[in-house]
């Protein structure tokens, strides 16, 4: 149950610098924060439509609550290939729909809050 989106905005943080320095995976595609527009939807996906503005969660298998090693193994741009691509396929259940202006500043706000 996945959605494909075209990247409209990417944001780089200190996370990318750390990942690239320690090279956790060979040939890793970096990037953990993006805002995009849905271009394709899986057959069983509900609640999304083509053209919706979307941003994936940092962890592809986590929405809330305590983290685990299994969840950490789904970190975009660290444990799995990131979003520094023109198109990205992610699970629909960890994607967030907001206005494009909010999606663009959300990564910045998360860095300030941390």
C-alpha cells in the first residue's frame, strides 16, 4: 500500500552530514526530508488522490510511540535509500498531507524543536 510522489522540495539537515561521513550503506541515496506531489497510488490505498501534497515520515515504519531497532532500520537516508531523487515511493500509512508551504518548512521546524 504505497504512494509515489514527485519531489518538489528537499531539505538537508545535519543528519545527512553524519550519514555521509559514516557511510552506513554503500551507494546510499541521502536525504530524509521532502515535500512532493502524489503522481501514483497503489490499488489498495485509501484516502489519497493524485495531486495531493505529501511528505513521508522519517521512519518508514513508525508513526508514534516508542522506537525500536526494527523501526530505526527504516530511517530514510540512513538505513534505507533517502529522498534525494526526482520520484520516491513510500508507504501510504506514514505519509502526511499538508499545504505545500507547511511541508517545505516542516523539516526546518523539526530541527529547531530538537
